[in-house]
C-alpha cells in the first residue's frame, strides 16, 4: 500500500522539478504562510506534504526518505502535526478558533503544517480568522494555502504569504481553438497585429474558458521569469510586474462580467504597450 502511494507520489513530484528544488531551499527557513498556486489540486497537496516531510523526516536534512515513520504517517494523513482543512468540508470560524490553543503549543515534531486545500472557496470570515492565526507570533507553524490561482484568495492573505507557482498544465488537444487564440494573442504582444480582428464582436469563449486563457498567460509569464522560452521572456522585472498587475485587473473585470472580447483586447493592447516600452 505504502509502495503504491510512493510510486504515485513520485510521479506527481517529478512533474514539478523546479518547485521541488525551491521547496527544498525554503525548508531551510520556512515562511509562516505559503501559497501554492497553479498545477493540479493533487500536485499542490503532494507538494505540501513533500515540504512537511522535508521538515520532519527522521533522515533530515537529507530526506525525505519516504520510508521512516514520519514520512509514512504524513502520507497516510495520520501525522499529528499535519492539519488538513478544506472549506468544502464545512470549515467554520469556530473550527479555526478551536484550533488556536493547539497551534499556540510547540509541535510534537520539528514543524507543524496547516494545509488549507481549496483556499479559493474560503469565505471572508474564515479567511480573516486564518489570517489572524498566521499573524500569531508562533514559530514552527507553517500555513499552506492551495489554490488554482492566487487571485482567488483575499489580498491580505496574498500580501502576507510567500507564493510559489507550479508549472503549467499542458494545454489539451481538444482546446485547439484556444491554442490558436493564444498564438494570436502572443503574436499581437510582439507585433501589434492580428489578435483584434479575430476577437472583435464575438463572445467566442465562455467565462470559464476566458479564465483558463488568462491562467495560461499567467503561467507563461511565470515560465518566462524562470527562463523558459516564451513571448514574455527577456523583459525587465518591472515589465513582468506590470503585466501581472494588468492580468489581475483582467481577472477582476471577468468576475464583474465585463464583455470577454473587450477584456482580452484590452489585455493584448496593454501587454503590447508594456513590451514596447520595456
Ligand atoms: Zn522520512
């Protein structure tokens, strides 16, 4: 059984080699709050557990060995310093408050981890209650918020957290139209030509597809910052920063139901201007 978990987990972890190396470095001095965004939900959870093992494995600092009692307990969700919370399981403010006295004590092992899966579904009172716990000056507690993208979290949580973006998912073949659209978008960012004609006046994407499209661009930007081939590579950090802010506004506009073609055209035009003045 344990072997099955290990094989499955190794497969998941091997798809995110850069995050593994970043997490290993973070383990030397873990932040009190970390956001893992991007990738798949199961990857985000597996990576949180990887960090917890790295921090507590009996073979530290070389581990995680994936075989000691600590590693196997973490895999089986019975490690006493691992708290798994999920808004979809009916997480309430009372529940978070009840945890506080426990979190105020020293962990049984070296580090305690509180993982909030599906953080994008947190309501404001729960997010604020968690934020209060994050800000308690208790060392050796590490909160990890898992979300498809950071924009789903309240800004105060984002500003107090270290954010890691998982490598992008490969675009599925059935999304050929979106792929074509992305090619036109990135072409426009470089040349200032094309994209507007193919988007004008049409509501060609559903809201969900439009969000996915923006997420794709966000992942490309993150990739460019890691040195991957992309139309956004070799830009000044200030330009990436501006593009991320513009993307953030585009996500917000979508959530306010601004017409999708207008949002994408505005995004393309603004990216083109930022790239031109880079
Ligand atoms: Zn171990």
